[in-house]
C-alpha cells in the first residue's frame, strides 16, 4: 500500500507518484509512536487534514475524517515503509512457490522449483486472501480458516499517474467525485518534497470500473481513465506523462472482521489489511496482532 513510483520527464524533472495509499493514519499507541519516530528522522511529516471534496468512501461526510492524524512520506510513501522495515531481512523479487510443514515442526518456504528458501518456527502470511489460499493449499489449517478466508471480498483498483503542464480545474487537492469510473483524484504537488510543476495527479478508479477493465493492458486502462478524467473536468488533456498500475487486490469490501487468524500451537498466522479494512493502518495493526498472537 505504501507505494511510490518515480518518473523522469524529458527535461530532467523527477516526479514521484504515491499511487497506493495517499497518507498513513494511526490510532494505536504503537503505530503513533512509530510514525513519530519516522517524523523525527525526517522520513515522514504529520499534516493537518486538507479539505476533502466529495463523500467519504466509508459513508461518512468528508469532514468527519478531518480530525484523524495522518502522515505522508517525505519524497514518497515508501519512506514510511522503509522506516518501519528497519532491522528486518527483506528479500524482494522472490516468488514463493509453496509452503510446507516439516516433520520437525518447522515451516519451509520453497521457490517455484520446490527448492527451500528458508526454514522458520513461525510463519505469518500477509498475502491477499486468494493468494494466501493458493500458498497454503498443501497445509493443514485449523478448522474453518479456509472458509473464512474465502468469504472475504477484495476489490481491484486501477491507478492512473498523470503529469500535465496546464493546471486542471479541480475543486481541491483531494477530490472524491461522485462518479461511476473515478473514485479519487489526488494532486501530488500538495505533498512535501514534490515539484510545483508540472501538475502531477494520481487517479484511482472505482471498484466497479476496475473490475470491468481488470484484464486490460496498462496502456488501454490509462487511455480509458484519461477520457473519464476529461469528462469530469470538462476539457481535453494533453499529458506529458501517463502511466497506469493495476492493484488486483486493493480494497477490502468484505473484510475478515478479525485482526488476524493465528494458531500459536503450529506457529502460523494469517494477516493483512483485508482482515480489518482497506487502509495501510489496517495492514500494520493486523500484522502486529498476528505477531503478538504467536509470540504471546
């Protein structure tokens, strides 16, 4: 969720698009302390909530969200993720092909060729529900786990990243239009450490639109979202840069309604934002709940 894409224009201008979460909220004391640490390290900045135009996706008036503390990453939301990951052995670009419970009571992660990658006493799986079930297809899980995981629904989201020389007539830097295609428009210039020109926008499609166009190529999805944005603002748009990214598992429409699933006896837990809701904060809270459940 804390994702930032970097793009360089032909004149050398470097743009950063937070094409996932636009900010991080924090309510639990542990996460508030972690975010305060990120702020002290100049990796995040706590911002007053700007005016939010349009209805909240949670069904509350937009102004109801104004009092929630929120942070943004300095130069991109990935700065927060890197701060939270300090001290961890993180291996990116590694695809897990299978999970096996060994005769010695350990968890073995295998690559796609069945070769062992790591052995561990405890395992927390934080993949989306569909991928979690695929990963654990050969694992004997506690009764009811598979049914509960399969009952969740996570909607996709196409994200459009756009840079334009002309300033588009938006009602504000954060806009949730009541529209069938576009759910959110965020002006990245409003974030710390971003250039004031050109105007750079992140546009999130609605779950329905994203489902209909789920298997389109990024180029086709970007062009279609651009047409919808032109319709909203009432003018043609000539982008200097246009890209799209598909989040196949973006918004928990039907969450697990439990912080996690955990079995301390065998040392396995299932976690993720989809257990609680659709925010980056939910991912942290779920992962923390899973860790505490396993270590006691």
